[in-house]
C-alpha cells in the first residue's frame, strides 16, 4: 500500500514597513491555502528610513523558509534624497544573499506607495488621485482611515476587485525594481539571478508585487 503524497509546506517571511501592507498580508493568511505559511515581520521605519529597515532584517534570526520578501515604498526616495544611500545598502544586502545561494531575498518596491497599488486592484482605476479615489470608491473618510483598516484585503478582493486585476495592470510594465528569478515547482527551489534597479524609472508609478504572488504560488 503506497503512502499518500506529502505536500511541501511552503513557508515565507515577509518584512513590511506600513500598516496597510501588514493588514493586507495578515488577512491574506486567513485565506485557506493549506500548503502556504506566511510569517509577517512588520518593521516600523518612522524616523529611521531604509537604514532602520535593513537593521531590523539583519537582527532577525535566520529562519527556515523558502524565501524572504522585503516590501517597501519608493516615496521616501523622492521626498528625501538622502535616503538613496540607505536604499542602495538595502538592495546590496539582498543581492549578496542571493549571490550566496542561501535564502533568496526579494526586494519588492511599490512606487510611490502601497495605497497606489491598492487602487490598481480596481478595474475602473485609471490613474485618478489616490486619496480621493479611496474615499469615493471605498467609502473611507480619509487616507489614514484606509491605512488603519484591518479588512483591507477583503475590501480589495471583492467582486470585480482583486489582486489578479493588479497583476494584469503591472505585469510586463517597466519597473523601478525587478528581480529575475527561477522557481522549480517540483521541489520548490527558488533562486534570484539578479535584482535590477533602474533609477530612470523612479518617476514612473508601478510595482513588482506580481513577483510576490507568483513565487508564493497564490
């Protein structure tokens, strides 16, 4: 009598800087994907910027996981030019880990921020002003209320709104940050070949969040 095939437990660690990203991914974990485990590591960047983020990642113990995702916003780079060096250090840290061939580190950058990415979940979003769109379409009184909402995942994945809509809108577009990677689905071996940062595209809105959904096989 043959044993039933054992499913691989896919464990990922996600570092995220903002309440919105945290609330989104936290509620994602409640959606039933029996073979996917997501461990959330919220990082408070207030006052510390990307260097604070990097410090937090470095002090985290090495965990048994298939990949780590570092999800940040690009708006700091536009508002605070001095953040560029810290961002470069964060990028280089990810590249070094990927070169070693240990746990792959995916740098995911939402440009300018996750609130813009949230709007991309909606089919009728065509680049309208983000705060006004969130207020009129989702009924939030303010941007702060949206950021604090613990039900943001359900709000953005309801009816015609979904992360698949987001993926369709950003896939194939030029990216400020892009990871070239491979995933062997049979044994779920993940490797990042390179991480490209194209500074000329910093002014172009977008995201490489589709890599996150693709790799975790959501």
